[in-house]
C-alpha cells in the first residue's frame, strides 16, 4: 500500500506489472529465388519495392530482351497490394563473390622501386661436371656442363645440362641459353628471375619485378661439393609513397558488379552499368584528416555524375567516431553449417549503414591524427587518400551459369531461371531458424512439385517444424492439365501448404511485358491484401479479398466442373468471372484428413495466434512459476483472444493456466503449462438458397 502523502518527504511505491509487453509484428512474407543483384544466401529485409530494386535489381537483359525473375515480379505485386516487410533470400548457382574497389591510392609522392641485380664474368670455360647454381630461398637450381651427347634434364630434381664450350664466352653463352630455357619452365614459376642478355662472358641476373623479394638470391660455381658464390642479388627496393589507403567491397555479389577498366574521354567506364558502382574521393582536408567518399552509379560520366551515396567527413583514424569503417560499416556475412544446422557468420565490428558497400579493410590507419592541441601529425598526411575516382572488379558469379537461362513458361525441371532445385537447399535450411527469421508465408516461385518434389518436401517439413507460416505451392509446370494437377496434389499431406493453379499472365512493370508466372508468384500479394483489408483469419479468396488486379488472365479458364474436381482434391482454382476479373476461388490446405485445419483461414488463424502468444510467452522464461506470473500471462492473452473473437476469428475460447495444469510435479520440472481452447470461425464457402414457389394466398412459414 502506498504511503499517505501529507508533509514533504521521499515516498516509495512497489508496483507489480500485470501486463506483459506485446509481441512485435512479424515480417509478412519470405521469398526465395534468383535475383539480378544482392548478397547470395543472406536473408535480407526490404520494406518497399524501391528498396528491393536497389538491393536486388529488377530486369536483366538476356538475348537482347529484358526479363524479370519471378522473385522480382512477386516482390512487385506484394508491395503493390500493401505489403510493408519482405524477407528476400537470393539463390544462385556456383560461386558468387563481391567486387572490390580498385586501388585507393595514398596522397603522397611516388618513389619507384628498384630491381635486385647481380653479375659476374666467367674467367674460363667449364669442364665436364662443373656446375652453376642459382639458390632462391631454399631451392637450388643446378646447371651442369657436359659434352655431347647431353644427358636429359631432370626437371623434377632441378638439374639442367648445357654444352661446355671451348672458351669462357662460349660457356657463358651456352649457360645463359640453358638458364633462359629453364626460366620458361619450373624455374620461371618458382623464382621469377630472368637473365640479362649480356655480351661476352658476363652472367647477369635480375628480379622480375621491383622490390626486396629477390635480394639474397645467389649465383655460385664449382664441382664435387665445392662451390664458390660469384654474386648475390641485391639492391632491390620496394616502391614507396603510394598504396591502398582502404578497400571497399560491394554488398551485391556476382560478376555483374565488375567494371574495372580505363575511363573513356568522357569519363565513362566501358563496362559500367546501372547495376554496378564507381567510387570517388572528392575532397581531402589534411588539416583535420577527413575526406569525402562518393558512391556513384557504374554507368555515369565524370561530367554527369549519378551519385548514389555521399559520405562526408570520414577519416582513417580508428579512435574517432568519423572513422570510415564506423560510418559506412564493415560487417561481411557468410553462411555455414554446424552439423546439419545452417547459420550466418558475421565478420566485422561495425553495422553496415551503406546500401551498396562495406569497408573491407583500412590499410593505412591514422590513429590519433590530431594531437591534444588539435594539430595534425605530418607523418600521417601521406596516408590520406588522394582526390581520385575508381571502379570495382574481381567479383565472380555468372547469372546464367546453367546454360541458357530459362524464362517464364520455358523453364524446365533442370533449368529454372538458370538454377536447379539443389541451389535452394542451403537457403531453405537457413530459414528453418524461426528465432532469427520471422514471416507468415514463404514462397519459392519457379519450383513445382512434379519436378522438384525433394526440395519442396524439405521446405514443407521446415515450414511444418516452424509452425508459423504457410507455403503457397505450385504443383505442375506451364501447360499441364487438371489430371496432372490432381495426381500431384494427392502426394502432399500438410496443413502448412496450399496449392493454387493454373499459371497466370502477369503485367511486369520492370519490362512493360506480360509474362507467364506460376501462381505462387502472386499468392503472397493476395494474402497481404487480405490481412490489410481484414484479418489473417479471413479467407484469402473470393470477390472481396481474393481478386488479383495485376493478373491479365489465367493460363486456362476453368469451368465449374473442373473447379469442382480441383477443390475435391485439395487444389484451389484461380478462376475468371465476367466483370470481376481473376479471382482466387478456393482456400483449402493440402491436408488430406477433413478437419478445421484443411482450410487456409483456420491455419493462418492458428499461425497468427501462435506467433503472438508464443512471443508473449518468451517474456515468462526464467520468471518465477507463481500465481503472479500466470496472471500476467492471462491478463495479456485473454484480452487479445477477445479482440480476435470480436473480429470474427473465433466463436469461443478458453485459456487455462492455473494450479490445475501446474501441479507440484510440473513445477518441479521447471515447466509452466497453459492450455488454450479455440473454436475457430468457419467460412461460408457453399451458399445454398432454396427458392420455394407457393400458391396465391398461402401463408409464409413463420
């Protein structure tokens, strides 16, 4: 009880909260499939279609014609119908890596490097068995003089033979020729040395490039185990005064991000495109140690820049908040397996703020660039980048790795948009993690059950195990008939999947073309429209919530007899009605046994309730198993279910969490048990109207 406040003083109240914090709204849908851009295998949230285009791209040109992947068309329709959160996982075939920035040179004077060299003059001709030896690191290359016939070279043993010659000059000439021959073989790949073409009896060797790497290589002569060093390569000096201040990597992966090359006179890159990037250092202030980095579109020109991002006032000082890695971000993501469990590995300390690039490395950091008085340290000014621009390159990954990419109704069982079904496996396993990835519907447009049953069975199992989402499932390829569809439907038994047919002709805003798509491309947009206009437990079907405004026509116009056959076999028909357009006209799940869960609206009701109540329940973990804790749970769940009931989701419900199901044995096992009883509202799918003709004067029934 609170103290009575009369005179001044300090007063204390003890409050026991009776309401638990409500769960955050889950992400609406997840789409798994190929895209033009983006990180491969890393689930990424986008909140608008514009953001989708930025991160994953729209159309790609193949055979001179622009096309969109089903993934892009699905995202396009999802956001058109009111979607606000979409989890996109890009799938690709082969190895895909990011592009890296060309050298961001330091702001300093370049001092060229020097080659390591050495030479000697032979005093006399070699006799048989006399050797010249080149020792590079721990490897000895032997060149032995011999008369005719010459023994065969023992390349594996690094032993080579040459004619002795009658004079020192002739010996030197023969030896130099043999060294040059050897340099084109194993010696060339091992030492990278080359011999100068000196006249007379002079032997001269040099490193193949500037730098200190070849200092210490020796040239010796002798025989019988006695060899005298004639010279040692030296004088090699590394280039100084320039280097790579830092390295950027593109977030998007694949060779499409490469545009390395020389600029044209107009300042354009020959391989620059609207999908890849350029970088520019536009200003540098050595007094403060800051500079401005621009991220530009790959197909712009120096005189007409398309600047995507501007990062002003960044530095190379890791002790400051304007440190480039802190400002832009340096986290890189990769996937891994721990046994059979997939996970995401994060490398880097600072979250990514750029939409396009991450800082891969800072090669020339300038710690404490300013002293205590605010003055810069001159020794660090040369580390700052120079004003310059550059490109990105060295990315790998071909969008069309499996022969000629297949589009729309031309996709085959072994080539679905340039992929095969196995390319999806790793991403589907990663999305099993419901703690990390939240969604209530998942689709993989481009896979259908008749050709990809193994992969889709894995997805059905994963979806069932998660218990918080539903899978719109395609059963057959373009051109199939009703019998084909029914034959596939009988093979699936799950209330967490729902089949829709036929394929649909859809307007693609990216290309302006009409394209054939499997139904699962569009169904997530029907679900999100249903949820925005009503609730998840309403049926996403019919003229009110099942219309498909962006669909031109279904592949087949189905009469009632065929719709009856489909519905009797757990398949939801997509029908066309005059004056109404294209409509989803069914809401069965693929559960075989008749029950409340053989309807999509009931399954989605349960998904919604479990998601909310499950998240609320997480707040109880490690709390005391007491009356107060149970009442806290009930004080949230009962009002929530009352709201669902008022919004036509439930006829009735009851929640029990008390001593009746939390006895001493349950408490001693560290368990807290609750029982939730639900009577879900059923939809009126069959409207039966009796028209009764009565004689004149007859009374109407009461």
